[in-house]
C-alpha cells in the first residue's frame, strides 16, 4: 500500500509541475480565443493554466488532423494517373477539402462542403501561370 501512495504522490508532483510550466508557455492558440469558445460552451474557469491546457490539447488535435490530411494528399498524388496529360509536371502538395474531409472522418467529424465550393489546385492561381 505504501508503494501505491508513493506512485500517487509522484503523479501528483508531475501534474503540479506540468500545470505550473503552463504559466511560462505561450500556446499557438491565444488564451482569449480559447476563453471565448469555452465561454460559448458554458464553461467558466478563472485558472489560466486550465485555459492553456485546453489550448495545448486543441493545438495537438489540429496538428494531428493537418498531418493526416497531408498524408492523404501525398497518397492521392502518388496514385497512378491514367491520363498522362492531366499529371502535373511539378508535384506541388495542395491540400484539398477531400484530403481534409478524409482526415477529419478518422476523428469522427463529418465535413460536407457545398457543390459550388471551388476546390481545385488551380483555384486562386494567377491565370497567366496556369497550364491548360
């Protein structure tokens, strides 16, 4: 029983150290933005450490989704193309909504975009640089 108390004490000490380190950390997602969305969901907490913990967890979630979407993009680009004329000469990585949708689906988020959504690698490019 004594060893379980020591293990619990070590866990509490590690948690306390981690929470105090959050005060020195500036997350990518601003505290104000996290507080805004926590407030919209009905959660109020004056402890800045908890706000930053939510920011770090959110940042990790977004990073994992972006990484998964990138893997989907790479898989799409490495797939063999039947019509060689449609194969781009330069293999630029362009994330599409389909890549993002597939990545989000793995996390239980279903993303649907309207039919009129412009989702082409050429969208937003200068017309003079397009090869058609």
